[in-house]
């Protein structure tokens, strides 16, 4: 949106081109095809390995973003499109936690609205969104894109009215319709805490609504998610210190039991 200042980071090492000017681009640091050739990997394996390598230096990215904190309105992190490659990978978790512990962080899941007009496809997208929400434990905004092609009202209705979704599923005769209907009941609570907007990346329609929703999600991060994150971090630190203390006590017991003799003998060549 005009007047909005953003700082953009591309974390997709395999993308050929990006429709924006990236301030930081993983492709300038990690050679995706080189990783694929060197480690004899397929496309997804190479993306994950590239992210793993990049994650080891992500504290440098945090420092660069920190320097721009007071000069930009938003920092956009564009991740690989394959959810399992980022959301469910170790490197994705490291990157997400580093960002969330340093800045107000909101996840955005982009849905292809025309394709989601099919109830089964819609439910698959909602399951993906649900998995992201519970994996990252961060505010989530679902963006129904391409509303210049198909309006997203049907999707909002399906999330707010189970009967409306039930009627749409009932029109299908596939074997999976029963499973889709059952999952809709399970996701009812998830919908109640979900932020969703419609937008067109081509025309810009809905961008203002998205920015307003992001501000609401930011407040959710500050009041709800940040305290939970700090609590988890404190517990993890306490658990780590308890393990170190236990290991030290065990070592002291071993030294005491050895009566001054070396616990580990000298290595000899045979």
C-alpha cells in the first residue's frame, strides 16, 4: 500500500524470480542447485538443506532487521511454498522462534480462492492452516487471494456457518465427503480464533483490510502469544539448567567414587 514502508526477506532458495525487490535473499548466500548436486538431493531435500545451512547464520539476519526496526512498518518474510519444508522442519522452527522472540510476529497463509470453491480443497487448506497455527503457536491470518477472480464470501460463510458448509459437502458424492464433514466439526473451535481476509495481489483490493487485520494480530501477539512464548522459553531454560546440574552432580559422584583415580584411563596404542 502506498506510504507503507517494508523490508522484504526471501527464504525460498529454489524460486527463479520474485515479483518484488528483496532486501535480503537466501539465493545470494546459498546455491540451491549446488546443494542439490553436492549432497545428491531431490528438490525438497535441497530446499531443506539450504534452509538448514542458512538457519545457522540467521542471527545475522535478525541483527540486520533490528537495525531497520524504527525505519520500516513491516518486515515480510517470504518462505518456501511447501509447508512441510518450512513449517515442519528444524530450520523452519529455529527461524520462526528467532523471529518471534525478537519481534511481533504473525504468520500469513495464502489460499487460492477459486480452487477452494471445492469443499474438499477448502478443507485441505484449513487443515494446513490449522497445522501451522498449532505448530508455530503464533497469530495466523488466512488470506484468500485472487478475489478479483472469485469472491471469498463463500469461504467466510463456510467458516462461520457449519450448516452452510454441510450443504455444500452434501452436494458431493465422493467417498471423502464424509471425512470432510467430520473435519469441519473438529475445526469449529479453530475458526473462532482465526483471522481471515480477502485480497487480490493483482488489483490491490483488500490490502487495507489485510493491514488492519495484521495490526489486530499484532495486538494478539503482544497480549496472548508473547507471554506464552516467554513462559515456554523460561521453562526450556530451567529444564536445561536442571539437566546440567544433574550431570554435574553425577560427575561429582563418579569422581568421589573413584577415590581420586582417573575416571577415564589413558588411551594406549595396541
